[in-house]
């Protein structure tokens, strides 16, 4: 459930503590602590240990309760406050979209804050390492790759774009249009025009290409291939459109390592990545 994501991103030990209890770094932990029964890859310890008192059932309370001193006495003012504000879902149900969106926004802000905190030299060195890792991938001859030009503190893929073009890989840059995203052919030295949201790209006279590989920007990622973008869903819709047309491009997330989070809240429309490239690691996922 999304409550587990709240705990894991804010307080990683919250899902592993033997007593199932966690401190209260933020008020939301009071209603979203390790009282929900949940699992993550690699976690084998039980995430809930019932207290010594018999408490209301999951259907009555919105989930199993932790062995928390403040909740043992159901007559306490704190317990009354808890029940008034408890979310009436259990950990196996689909969380409300508003709750998932709120957690995505929080994780996005956290990861982008870390990325923005990188110095100029760190960003340049990291971008060079990422470009080298991309160029070391075994791409089919002349396959079409989409890339992107950096906005704000994003990875700079200029070196990778130039070398991919030199190797005979047509490169397309994402262009936001009314129907979503299209990819226009770009070669180093081509003129660029402003396209909104701080982006630049080839003008409408440039030919459109259909990518076989998408090098995708992101705000945050996890080691299961989860990706959070910028909240507008352009890439999700582009991937869905390509798949509906019978094209299944390889999805490669591009990020600095500081953008990693413990767990990305995923919704049904979110397309998991096939690979993530950072300046430190290349993560591959079997799909």
C-alpha cells in the first residue's frame, strides 16, 4: 500500500523494526506508520507484531495496528484522534489516487532537491560518466534513439547524442504537441527553437522519427525500475501510444544517483523501465 511507501521513503527502518513501531519524524507517521501489513522485495521480517491488547479488526480500523504504547490504551485521547483520521483502507487495497499523487509529489520534490544541490563540476563529471555508459550499451545497428537536451539540473546528454549520431543511430528529441509527444530528428549543429517549459528542439520542418530506444529524463527512480517524471504524463502516454501501434521500445531512465529513492509509488498507467543509467551504476530489469 502507499502508506508503506510513505514510511519507507521517510523512515526506512519503519518496515523492519521487530516491534513494528516507528518514531514520529512527521505527523503523517502517526496514521501511516508500520501498522499496515506490507512487503517489499528483500524484506523478510514480519512488518507487524500485534500488541498485547485486542484491537479492532482491519475492516474496522483500516489496517493492523503496531505495538505502539500510545495506541495500547484505546481510551486515550491520542487513540480517539487516530481513529478519527485513520484511512479506511487496508494495505492490500488500491490506495486513493490523491494519496498516491501526493506521495509522488513529495518524492519528486525530495529527489529534485538533491539533484539541484549538485555542483557544476559534479554535474559535468556525472553527465560525462552517464554518456560513456550509454555508449557502452549494445544497441542494434542504426536503431533510432530518443534523447533530450537538459533543462535546469538535468543530465547533459550532448556527448552521447553526438556520438550516437556519428555511429549511425538517428537521434530524436521529444517535442510536446497537442496530442502528446513526438520525436523530431536532431543532428549536432541543427538549429533549435524554443518549445515551451524551458525546452528547445528541432522546429516543425524536422522529420519525425519513431524511437527503438528511449533515453528518458526523470525526477526519481528506485531499484525496481520505478520512475517518477515531472507529473504531466507525456512519456507515459507516448509509450502507451507506441505499444498500441505494435512498437515496444527499450525504456532507459537517465539520472544522477542522488535521484534514487527507496520505493516509487506506481500507478497502473506508469510504465516501468527496462534499464536505469546513472554515473555510478547501470541497473537492468527483466520484463
